[in-house]
């Protein structure tokens, strides 16, 4: 299922859709709900309204609701929330290991679902969940929308880089390199999400964040044919591993190198370099540097607004049947590549990722 790129960089719709705003419930009241979802939803009350917030700890739901400019119901009863006919859709923002069961329950209840990435802790669970979604569509809810929240697919810089590569502006891509240093210390707010460090899902931070990177690489360069990898755990508080180095061979022949560590930081920005037969790209979330025949162009891009854009796309998929970039099949293929990387590191041998699409 290839992604159809826009002819121009994605921009949020400026006119509201017809009909009432989408009534959305947030399932989970943690850091990402507070710092990513609420700011992204705030300007678009005419399109999406938070109707309810669920948390196992009702006080956390109440604390989050207090940051919204209108009254919001709070609950610690998930079954009752999913039974409410006035709730049209849910955003599932739970720990990775807890998400599949909740997503399945929400789909079975006929709710449109936006679930955070990765789609599941492992490929087998993800496949089972996708099969459940397909059955639910066929038997009960044919128009049911399930989007997996890969917000990096909605970042302008990556979409524009993909467009440049797909149009052959840099010729045939030959190599890509991406080195990312993210110090996961107590100063990082996501360090304090204990579930990210409790070994409740394979791969730890390299999986949790790595699916973003795989999504971008697949968006720009296509499917991954083979991976090799090595990994280690440098810090005891970041199990089961915190540092990963991988090589890729893409279907189109591009060769890639990918390095990510969460054990320490570095002063260099996480720029993705792509070199082709006619030119090269240097890409980060707010800018692209395009070099052709010795001439370099700087392309400024909006950045860090992917959550806002995907939420609007989610609402328009439900209200108008519009296509979006994040169907579950894409998220499952992202996970398949990450699972192959982890397997290659564990087994010490090249792995061909399973194909979902």
C-alpha cells in the first residue's frame, strides 16, 4: 500500500468540515496527551472536541481536563466510556504493551480509533489486531477508521524530501545515513514514563522511537529488503538495549546506515543524508538542504506539527472518507522492519523483514 504524496506540502485545512465537530475521547492522560495532543487540538475545536478523558487514575484524567477550555467528562471506567453512543472516536495513548487490548475493544465497540505507535509490541500481535479490524469492518462497521499515530509521516520536511526523491530530482538514490543521539536522562520528560524502561515490550527506546525513523526511511526510499544490526545496553536503567547500529538494503538498491543511541547525547543535529546520482539531500524536521551540480538550496519547512496534521486528517477521514497516510498496514510494516533489526542484532545475521504490504 504505497503512500500517495501530495503535489504540494501538506497543509492543515483552513475551512471546517460540514456537520458537527468530531466527539473524541482520550484514553490515557500521560505526557504525550498533555504536551502533544492538547496543544494540537486546541485551535481546532470546530473540527474535533474532546468529549471525555479516561485514565486508570481518575485524578490524572481530571488534571488533564483542567487544561481544556471547556467542560470534559472524566472517568476511570473504560467499558462505560466505550459504551457511550455520543463518543464517536477514541485516541489510545497507553503504554505499548497495553494498547492492543484497548484498541481491539474500541474497534469492537464501533469507535473510530487513532492509536499511538508502534501499532503493537510485536509483529504477531499487530497482525492479529489488523485481522480483528478487518473482520470488524466486514461484519459490523464498514466505514470504521483506524489510524496509527505516526506523526512523522505528516512532517513537511520528510514529505518534501520524499517528493524530491520520487521525482528523481537527485537522480537514483545510492546511499542514506542517519545518526541520532537522544540522551534519555532524567531531564527528558519521557524518561519518567516508567513503562518505557520496564522491559514490558521488546526493544525499549530503540523500538519506541525507531518506528518513527523507519517510517521516514520507508516514506522517502521505499521498502527495506534486508537489514543487519548490532546493539548493546550501555546503561542499566535503559533495558533491554539503548544503542543500535544497523545497515539497510532497500528494494530500489539504496544502501543505508542507521545509528541511534539513547544512552548519551552529542552536539550534532540528527540530519538524514541521502546521496543520489545527480545530487544530495540533508534533511531534518524543519529544513532541507538540496545540492544539485554544486549548487545548494535551503528549503525551510514547518516542523513538529505532525500530531496536529494527523488529528485533522483523522477527523476528515471520518467525516468525508478522505485518505490518510497512516493506515494500520503502514504501521505494521514499520514494526516489521524494526523487529527484523532487533532480530538481526540478536542473531548476528542479516534478516529479511516480513512483508505486510
